[in-house]
């Protein structure tokens, strides 16, 4: 058993060596490789609904929480919040959902597009938390995993886009506001 410990400690020493860490952190190839490996591992869980749900729960919770909070803030009256997967009529699985009682032209678009609010959170983590993290291999893996979860779940689903598009006046209203904001920048 002592050989296993020796291998473990040598591996830990290697990956936490400052030269190795600098070379690993500064090379974007390794970052992209790590993200692809994480995504591949995630997609391999899709063979089992429950294993997939377990892997997707952190991101699904963030995604649905954004819908819920924006809907609550804009008086869309959230009435159902679920993180448990269910099969829809197409045979696909829906990992989570939020239902609203009072969807109108002024709250449909922001409530449906609410997951985009995760992007500033990911940016904040990158800009302000990453520089103060201890530069270890484990922390870097944790950072990449967290950012992958946040960014992947910041993208609204097809159903979210359909809900937002159902309210033409809302799309026009928020489209004009968005263009005005861009012109002000």
C-alpha cells in the first residue's frame, strides 16, 4: 500500500509544482481540452435519466432560479418550481421548469431570458475570485468546472425562446431598449 501513497504524493507534487502550474494555466489548449473532457463526461451520463439529472442539478438549479427570481421581481407570479426530470411529449427529458400565472408582454421576455443573468456572475468569478484563489491544480479544475456549469446554463433553452417570442409587443419593447442601451455605450 505504501507504493500507492508514494505514487499519489509524487503526482500531487508534480501537479502543484509552480512551473507545471504556470505552464498549465497559461496554455489555453489545456483549458479547452479540460472543458471538452468535462462536457463529454456530462453527455455520457445522458444514457440514464437519473444520472443525468444528478450531474445537471447544480446548473439546472441556477438556470431555473434565474427564471423564478426575475419572474417574481416582475410580477409574473411563479407558481411551480421543479428540478426533477420529466419526459415531454417529444420523448426528450426536461430537467427542470418554472411555471408562471401572470405572464404578460412586459415580463415574458425578461422572465424567459433570465438565465443570461448568470453570465455577469461567471464574469465576476473570473475577474475577482480567480486572482485570489490559491494557484493549485485542484482549484483550477474546480474553477473550470464551475465556469462551465455557469456559462452552459446561462443560455436559455428552446422553450425559453419560444415563450419570449410569444409576446411580440414585449420583444419589440425589449429590442428597442437593448438597441438604445447599445447606442448609449
